[in-house]
């Protein structure tokens, strides 16, 4: 029996969904069969920004470490949990979101960790 278009789409979506695991030691990023573990202590900088998707914006976080950059989007499963852990472990309060959200359809790149003087 041939799989329906819907069944093929669901299988594709499961392979391409971004999932974030988050705990008191750090976060784990699962995406396209790639797993990256990031400890809170390994984070050198965090930048928040938006991607213009045409009709909506997507808020993203870029975690910079000595080994590279891990980017997660607000569409990722457990994104809200990551925000909670950022506040608990790195002292990043959610005020940065207003700076990134407005104006709409602009990148609004903002360094949220470590805090930049004057922000």
C-alpha cells in the first residue's frame, strides 16, 4: 500500500523538527539527526534576533561558544523552558523580548548575554 502525501509529510516533519532538551546543566539541541549538548558555563554570548518570514517574524537565539554557534527558534519544542532556564541560570530576564519584537519585520539583533553596558 502506497503512503499518502500526508503520511509522507508527517515522517518528513518528524525528521526535521527542532527539539530542545533543557535542564539545570545546560541544553541539548536535536535537529536533523544531529545532537549538540551545550552547558550553561560554555556560553560566551547570546544574541537574540528575528527572522522575517514574510507574514510573521520568528524570534531566534544564537548561543555563541568556543566551538561554534547553536541557533534555536521560538518554534522549537521547549523554547519557553529555555527562556525560563536562561533566567534561572544566567540571569537573563525577558525584557529583551520587547527590544527584539519591535519594530516588526526588522532583525533587531540584540546581545542579551553577557549584558552590554547601557542596555
